[in-house]
């Protein structure tokens, strides 16, 4: 059997976003979180086929658009990537909005604004369109909060490390420069990947992280290494590890949200101050704390993230059962 998927490929500040526009499966569920569970149970082969080699690569990520459940909203999004289906993805949202508006996939109820249902909750977006191009997308992310501070772990490669864990749509261990770690600038992407994989495993063995309002969001999935900025006008720089072999080429929307929540909780970032965050390759998002709230007993921020994306082309992809690698592979 051969299945055909129409895709529009794009990148957000360097990180790929493959928006699947044709061949989407019907998903059961009352909201995007339930639909995500249904997709994982019945259709994960689509994700693997479209994200893994030979049709994708270690950094590949993407999205699928569905009708909203609440008629007040414009669209619902399922995120897919090499590690699974993230509850929320910032760079994925910026890329998806750029593709959806430039290609006319959705008609916003209010031009320049979108209300997007994601598995992690409602995400509000504003965008700037100049002619046919979307030049900037700003999203209000889900409430972000620090769940644990000053934890320690024997990291294997670097010895003992101290870190905070913060939620920005995914759980992040944030490793700031310290005695055994001088900053991400001292390491190649390859080295960061090797260290992160072991570190994530050790942290998940030693600690448990559960979202206080949705226990099905749990476990540390991402490591965020902090380091010196490339541009003196920037306020931060990260290298975000996700999946098994990926270092985000963008500054990572959920990662930047988690980082702002951490800086805020440590009194190092105030509400309404711009936070220009660089990625491993030097591309930039501008974050801002636009409000404060509570998640369970935790003090949380409402972060906004602004960035840009570019469409790279159209892609018609076959998943054909006569191909031994129809569902992809990882090496
Ligand atoms: O931008 O939130 C993000 C993201 C998550 C994983 C890769 N990018």
C-alpha cells in the first residue's frame, strides 16, 4: 500500500518545520491533547516515516493542522518530530503560522491574529504580513514555571552539575555556566548531544517532573545548555537538545519560555523587558514576560516569543509498504 503526503517545508530561524497539508489521518478526541494520544496510538508510523531518515533527518520536525474544537478558535495543531509529539513547539508554531498564512491554508477570523489549539493548551498568535510574506510571528505561550531549583546530578561526562527544571510547554533542565561547565561555546554540537543524552537519562532516573494541572505531561524531555552570546546586544544564548540527536537550530520557543520563567524566578528578568535569545547557530527570538499567573501552587509567567520563518518548498512524500524503510530509521 502506498500513502501520499503533501507537505510544505519551511524553517524557523534555521530549524525545520514540515507542515503536512495532505494525507492527514482522522483523529478521535474532544481536544488536541486527546487527538495527540489517538495519533500516538494509531498513527505514529506516519510521524516516523515523515520525520526519520531517509525522508527526514535528526532535526526534522513538523505539524498537522486540524479544525478547532471551539468555534472561537482558528485552528488546532498537532506537532510531530523525531522524539514524538511534543505538547507544544514554539519554532513549530512560528513556522506553521508562516506557512498557513502565506499559503492560504487558514483564514483568520481577525486578520493578523490567530487562536491556536495545541495539546498543551490555547496559544494566541499575532503576525505581521507584508505583501505575500509573513515577516514576523509572535506567540503567547502556555504559562511557564520553574518546578525545581538547584538540583544536582552526576552528569558522567562533566562530573557534578547543578541545574533548575523549568516548564515552557516541555520540561527543560537548564544548565548554566558553573565550575564543571564553562558554557556551551566550549563544546561542539556533537559533544553537547552526547552529554545531553546521558544527562537526560540520569536526571529522569533520579527525579520525577509532572505538570500540576495535567499529569499526562511528565518527564524531562529537553536539556538547555546556556553560554556566552555571539552578539553583545543579545541577552542570552542556548543550545537546546531534544529527540535523540537534535540541537535546535532556533533558540527554541518553549526553551526560551522556560528560560525566562527561570530568570524571572531568580529575579534576573522583569516583566515587559525584551529578552533577545540566540540559538546555537546565532539566530534570534525575542521573548518577553507579558503577564504573571499561577499553575497549581507554582508562580508562573505568561511568555511571548517572536521570530520568523521561511518556506523552502513543496514536498510530496510517499510511504510505500514495498520500501523496507517505509517507517524510517535512526542510526
Ligand atoms: O521551539 O519549542 C520549540 C522547540 C521544541 C523542540 C524544538 N523546538
